[in-house]
C-alpha cells in the first residue's frame, strides 16, 4: 500500500501563524478536485469506485462516509503525530481508521438503515481504501491538525466528485433514473429505448473513469507526462 | 527512537481509548438500530404478501398479521412471541424443543402463512420469508435477505427477478410428502412443469445451494404443523 502513496507528498508548514483559510490551506481543499485527484491522478480507491457507483444515492453516502473518515483520521493522526512511536505508526494509523469506520457504520445503521444495507461490506472496506492511509502517511504525519483536516476533506471530496460523476452516467443509462427518480420518460421506452445493462456492471465504471482521466489529461497541462 | 516500554504503553493506551469510544457509540446507538431492524423485519414479512409502503408498514403489520408460535410436533405454543424469537438460537436446540414462529396474513380476500427461514449462503447468513397460500403447499411469494453475498452474483437472490421464480411452486408432492423447492445449477432452465425446482443463478452456485439447503432443512420442522392445519 505504501508504495502507492508517494504521489502527492505533503508540504511542511513551518510558519507559526497562518490564516485559517490562507491561499495554501485553500489549495489543500481544492487541489484534490483536479491536480491531485485521488482517483484520476493518484489512481487510489478505484475498487470502491467500481463497486458503489450503480446508483447516485449509494455513491453519495459512500463519498460522504469516506470524506468524514479521511478528514477525521487525518486530523486525529496529526494531533498525535509527534507521540506515535515510529515502529508501530502504521498499526496506530490503522486503529484510528478502523475505529472511525466502525463509528460511521454504526451511525449509518442507526440513521439510514436501508442505505447501510445497500452499501453492506463496502463501508467496512473503507478501512482498506488506499486514499485514507495514503493521506495519513503522506500528509498528516508531517503537518499540523488544521491543514491535515482540510487535506483529508479535500481528498474525500475529490474522491466523491468522481464517484458521483461515474454514478451519474451509470444510473442514468443503466436504470434510467437519478437518485431513484425516473429521468428517461416512459415515452422513450415505448418507442423502443432500452436501458443499457453494461452500465450496471463494474466494467462500465472502468470505462467511465478511463474517459474522465483522458479528458482531464488533455485539458490539464500539468498532468501531461513529460517523458 | 522510542523505548520499548513507551511503544507498548502507547499501543495499550490507544487500544483502551478506541475501545471506550466504540463501546459508548455502540451502546448509545443500539436502541435506534434495534428499531430499524424490527422495522426492516416487519417490511420483509409484509413484502412476501403485499406491496409495502414503509410509512404505513407498522400499522399494516398490526392490522393484518397474526403471530403464532408452534413446536416441532405442530402444536401451538401459547405465550411465546413469534416476532421476538431468535431463529438462530432456536435452530441450535434439539429438534423437539425448537420453537417455530409463523406469521399469518389475514387480508380482505385471502389468508397467507408466512414462514421465516434461516440458513447460510457462501459468505454469511441468508434468510427468507416464505409466504404460502391457504393450502399450505403453494408458494404465494418469497423475500430473501442476505448479509454479504457477492454483489451481482449471490446477492441477486433478493431481487424480484429471482424471488418471482418461486411464485406458484409447490412444497409437497401429490402423495403429500415434503419435497421442498430446490434451486437448479446455472440459469436458463425451463421449470414451468417442475413444481419443486426453480431456475438458478449463473455464477452463484454456492449461494443457490445455500438457499436449497435452507428450504429443505427448515421446512421439515414446519411440515407437521402444515399437515395438522390442512386436515
């Protein structure tokens, strides 16, 4: 896992006083949407992006859960980063992530029971989502809590954005609905329109993610590989 | 480099803190989760016989469903609450001591007997509510549930596509012997003249076998009650 996480090394913030939303801090939030997107640039968390994107609703809850987990675990680890014995730092990181994931799972079961049933194993699998541990190792271990929280939320949101875009196409063309509401009119079905079954398979998510990466790289010059 | 003692104590401390936080959260959220589970159970029971609106499910359940607990000899056990019976615990008891919950739907036009089933799929427990017609032989409808079957394969058991295949199937043959209902291996079988078989799911043979076993194992306990009630 750790070999995948070197893509976006954290910046050490040395200045003692810095505005809460300084330019640098704002970039922590916004960069993951494009330049350092966890899915399309760092290629992390693809597994769950394939699994939970057949419907907007489950993609949205998953995105929210991951954002909460990355944000809070980044902040927690950053708070205790100087006291963690380096020999067991990964285990400590995992413990914090696992505890937060269990908490999220319990909260979902208590408040949105059907969604939690639908996401079933994937909530538990947030623990193994490389984005979470990647951000802890690359950022939280070397930065203060506030920037770490922002970095976590930014990365979670960047992940969520891709999830929602993929889910949008898969649900619209696979089931003709968005968030469960029928979008494609019955008239179209009467005229012979058929939902695209391929969109419901994981392979479709792979195609969509690939197309997103393609478009992103042709627009964003910074991502073009020089070699 | 931190000392060994520090490392050990640190690990212990983190574990203790995490344990306390999780225990508090679990205890605090339990009532809400239990309520959700009970509601999901009511909806699943109703779903095997009617279209359910989650908003009115609780009222509908009270209005239409009558609960009965029977023993393995087929006699009604007074005083036991069917809804609260833990089927998993019951299935570990000796067969003659087992208590069996039955939910009877009394609608305006028809009566259905709903039997809860519990078994194992490939990765974890699976369960079902099987609704029978008044002849206690013909399947009216079934609702499956699973915890962690593979999405797209075994998890397909709780889709309408699979559940509808049980409609009209029979549990008993003409001589009155319990045949149960088996899931065939693979999909694409024509089962219209085979009342004890349903078409299977390609790629989900283990889960399908779990469903077959669940039907065979659990229904044999109910057979005495079915026979008594019918005659």
